[in-house]
């Protein structure tokens, strides 16, 4: 019963993280033209660190990192700290459909591959079937359009997707011994110190600090980023990597709903069918397990 409760808890947390992650496109669209690829990342990291580090020290949420855990902290920190700029660049230079398709294709395949080679996850026919129908759902929802000049943006978008998978899946290696806050601060530090010098090199300038759309959107971005990563790290702790990756695809459905609500996007048959397949993919493993137990 405890295992079932933990899986349910993990599934709900990853679903909640998907809801918050889904808002990234909304904030990015509101910030576009005001922030650059690098200064939108380092400024967000700086604001969060100014708040989170004192809070973590006061609440004793930080502990000394053991030598055996250091490599996993570095993997998570660099994956999380370096994926914001390629993500932002990809969505600026590709169509929304192509960028979203490539990002989530890399994310779900990354979760499967990392689960297989680093967590010795056992893959059943049901899991492969779930992967198959989830990818069909992706391709039904999003149209793929790419020209030769967009190949670098496509590669960077897929790199960002694989990095996203690395953050949440490899966090399983350390989330049992360290707080979510400490893990998140790790990649925020990398995000700050990696993106700040690049922002100077490319001569990016921040918009004037004020209660205007760009900074209000940045505030929304940083708050949802914090909540999304807390929920994701907490949720993946209880789930197999492949299952967590599939549930994370609910982000696509939430993002589509945001588009319909805020940008008057159309509710199409392709969106409904693709969303149904993604929901089915995320739940079919649990449905099969429940049917198997009831038959026995």
C-alpha cells in the first residue's frame, strides 16, 4: 500500500510540475524582444538565489555534499543551469509547433534512455507501447517544419530537452539525501555564472526595472520555475524515469490550454486526439498493472 501511495504522490507531483512548466512558453512570449537569451536566464537565477540561499541557511535546508554524490550534483546543476538559453533560442527561431515537438521528443526519449542505462529500469512491452502512442500524440498535435538555416536552433532545442530530462531523472540519485531547495540552488548558481558573462559578450541589456510587462512576466517565470522544479524533483523521487517522463508530457496539454485561454488558439480535432493519446500513454502502465492484479 505504501508503494502505491508513493507512486500516486509522485504522479500527482509530476503532473503539478507539468502545469507550471507549461507556463514557460507564456512567460517567454511576453518577454520576447525585451530580454535576450542569456540575460533572461541569469537575472532570473540571481533573483531566486538572493531569496533562496538565506532561506535555506536559516532553515538548515543545506547540508555538506558527500563525495559520492558530487558527480550527480554536477550533472543536475549543469543540465539545469545551461538549458535555459538553448530553450529560449529554439522557441525564438523555430515555429512553436516544431520547437515544442523537438523539445518533448528529446525529453521523453532522454527519460527512457537515462532510466535504462543509469537506473537499470526494466522495460516491458507496456512501457514501449506507452512511448509509441505518446510519440504519435506528439506528431498529431504539432506540425514539423524545418529549413537548413534552422538546424542549429533544432539541435539546441533537442539539447535543452535532453538536459531537462537529465535534471529531473538524475535528481533521483540525490533527492533522498538532500533537500529540493539545495538541488535547485545548485543549477541556479550554474545558470547565473554561465549566462552572465555570455550576456556581456553579446552586449545584451536588461529592460528598465519597473512594473511593466517584461518584468511582470519574468516574475511569473521565476515563481513558476521554482514551483515546477520543486514538484518535479519531489515527484520523480517516487517514480521510474520512463513513467515520470510520460506523465511530464501532460505539460503539452496544459500549454495548449494556456494558448487557447490567453492567445485565442483554436481547439482542433488534432489537439483533442493527440491529447487523448498522451493521457493514455501516461496512464496505461498503471491501468495494465491494476487489471493484472484484479485478474489474479
